[in-house]
C-alpha cells in the first residue's frame, strides 16, 4: 500500500496528572502530500500544538503517553529510537514556534543559533555555516543579512524575528514544516508578508506545510485543506473552500459565525460560541461539543443521543468528513427565528 507523504493514524497523546489523565489528543488521523498546506484550527486547548509536537518527537522524555502511527515518507516516526529521531528533527521535519522571542536564546547572536541548527545535520565548518546562514537570512527578506547575522534577537522587530525563525526552520531544507501560530501578535501588514513568504518558500522547496492557527482568515488565504479540532479530536476535515463555505459541524459553523464582519453594520453584535471547552480530564461521554451546541435537540428531539453517544468521523462527500449526529447541516444556516421555530 502506498501511503501519502505524511499520514497520521489514530494518534493519542495523554498526560497523567494528579487530577487524572489529560486527553490532549485522542485518536487523531489525517494525511498531507508534499507541496500542500493543511490548516489546523480550533480554540486554545483543542490539541493543535500538542498533536503537532508529537511529529517532532518533542514528547519523548516526558510523562506523555504517545501511541498511534506517524508515517513520514514511508517511515513511522514513533518507532524510531531517540537518536534516530534527533537526526530527523530539524532536517526532515522542522517547526516554527509561536513566540520567536522566547524561542530564540537572548544571549546568542541569531547567526550563531541558525548556524548551529545547520551544523547539527551537516559536517561543515563554522565559516561554511555562516555563509549558509547569511544566504537564508537574505532569502527570508532580512535586509543587510551580512551585518544582521551578528545581531541579537532583541535587536530585531517582531516580524523580523519571525523571519529569523523561518530561516532557522528551513536552513536544512526539511520536507515537512510545521508553523505554530506564525503570525500571532503581528500587525496585519507584517502578517501578510510572513504568509506570502511561507508560500513562496513552500513553492521553492516543495515542502509540506502544517499551519496551526485560530485565525480562519489566515486559513482561507493559504491552506489547501482544513482540519478542525475540538477537545483533542478532529470534528471536521475537508477542502478549505468547501469547509469554509458549507461547514457541516456546528462547532465549525460557530467559529465562522464568531468572525467579525468588517463590511457589516458597526452596531451588529458579535456571535461568540457560548460556554467554554470541556475538561480534557473528564470530557463529556458523548459529543464533546454537546454542552455548547444549540442544535443537539434537533437530532432526536431531546439531545440524549448527543449527550451519550460519541459520533464517528464519517465522510459526507468525497474528501469532506464530520463528527456530528446532525444529519441536515442546512439547519445551521437558518436565521435565529427559524431555528427557534424548529426547536
């Protein structure tokens, strides 16, 4: 059987705590081909970063209990030894972390940190690593790279620090790049520049890209497919166009509805999703979104099925999957008056 370039199958990441087992990721599966972008969205605590960190083996040496399969170019990363995983981390799979200021060491020059990442996988001199570093700084759009290579992280702006992180992640030409909230805390102009840069570099290196974000606007701009996560599980998956225009799971619809309409009336109220995400120590028995879902009673008249039966992730159209008992998603598109009448 020929597997996709990246195939995550039934990934489980649990953390034992004094209060119980935290089910951060619970049976997650998805695929990704080279040159394509998968957007992973969801609220904080949904398992986006935890699941992606497992691809780099970052939970090794911790109390985390990790199981499942992570196939990258025909190799199951979870079966590799710590030494084998260390050799692949940064070379075959790399990550752009959310906060570049805390990810970069404040006491070392950025050139030394990028060069160290390069020398970890190549037997070259410091001079050769420095030349390669300057080339990458220029490639990500940092002006005067031959001078800035000797600057410290605090001497860069937020957008420029993010470019440094991209240079560090790409210096070894990885085949899989994970970007964890790469545009957080950046103004919209810089955000657009960073997204354009990622797309340009992806096209140049033919890299598979996983983009973790809570911003559906970013997803609409760059992702080919979207994976929506809630309480450690995938609740909807499909092409970006179909999922954002015709979502089939109430949680996805809630995320879309909560986006402010910049072209609408200024006094139009926001429509946030009511309630809070469930505890990952004691999640609901049935659908994890049930306590917040306004459509549960439309399933069976009482909501009992949603409360007690976990829906499976099933295909509704080719390439579009959802985890929901609601058979007719069209009810979500009714206005509030029609919905109250249906209830």
